């Protein structure tokens, strides 16, 4: 299996798992979003430590600290993924999974735009058309509801910048993710400990259900992010954009069929515009995959 094929396989795994994420976060919806975020960070870091030890990757993490540029790039990616995680938790726990779906449908097209602006990846006519269709979908939602769907836009932008920073940072997925969660670990641990000792938190304060569920946040967070990190180093941003909409498809189906969120004519029209943009892009991307320069 060559590197491009491995990257595509890792990407499918990551986005497929992310597509099922709302099922987990709905089970802890009574917990405040910041506390859920703290658990994602703390337990992800704890889950990664034995993997780092088994793979003997500790030296690579120490090397990150010695390289100021790399450390700063990963601090930037940490900020992006932290904000993205928090926004997603807010979307799911407040019954706005459809908005998260919209955001992650937009994200592949933001990836294309960043690939053009930052990496000078060639923007073909079909890709320009897909960006215009997505912009029209967001504009329609804004006009109908009288406000920008900020969760959707913010989710798309923060994850696109996370993907860009990870692609530009010469660090493998395991040490990179361990560094990212590690620098947030002290704050997360303090937040959770304060909640437990004060009785204001959901963890270790009397609910056996949350005591069991919240530590799972680390496992379900770490696995797809490791797969994504492996994919981002092996394929172009535009290829990641092609794979990306596996995840929002899962969110969309869960929102409409399982969670029963409202889906009216305005939402349908907006999604149709964005899906049309993705269809245009996908057809173009499939043709490009056969070209020597597509990897």
C-alpha cells in the first residue's frame, strides 16, 4: 500500500468515526460543555501516554519542545482544535447537530480555499464553482434566519486551519497529538479536580453514569485524531476535503432521523446548494485522482 492509499484509508477511518460522535455526546448532554471539553483533553492525554511509551516516541515529543517553530505551530493547531471541540460539544448538547453537519459540509470547501491561498494548490474551475455554491447556501441560511449560522462557519474554519497547521508541521500524528493535549492537560486536570472537590462538577460527585461515560471521551477523541493526523501528512488538503463529508453525512442523518431536529424548506434549500457544490467538487476530484499530480 503506497502512502497516498494509506492516507486515504486513515482519512476514511477518522471521518467515519467522527460521523458517529453525536451519539456519544448526547449521552452526556447534561454536563456543561466546558467540563466535557476538559474531559476530552484529560483522558485523551492519558490514553496517549502508553501509546507513546510503547512506540518509543518520547524523544520526538522532547524534540518538539527544542524546536521553537514546530512548538509554536502545534500551539496554533492546539488552539484551533480546542475551539473546534468546544463548539461541537455546544452544538450537540444544545440540539444543533444539523448546524454541526452544515459546518462540516462546508469544511472541505474551506480546505480547498486554504490550499489555494496558503499552499498555492491549483484551483480549477469546478472548485471555484463549488465554493460559490457553498457560499450561496450559507447566505441563504443567513437570510432566512436573520443571522449567520456562526457555529457552522466557526466549525468549518477552525478545523480547516487545524488541518492546514498539522499539514505544515513536520511532526507525526502520535507525538503531535500528545503535545497538543499535553499542553492543555494541566488546565483540564485542574478544572475537573475543582469540580469534583467543590461538588460543582459531574465527575466523582455522585453520578456513577457520568463516572463511567466521561473517561470514554479520551478514547473516542484520540483514535480518529490519530488517524486524521496520519492522513493529513500523506494526502493533499483537497483530498482531505473530498473525504471530509463522510462525517457531516453521519451528523445529518443522526440529526434528522434519530434526534428529530427541525428540517424545513430553508434548511433543505441551503443544504441542496452545499451538496451541489460538493457534487461538483467530488466529480472534479475523482477525475484528478487519476492524474500524476493529484497526490
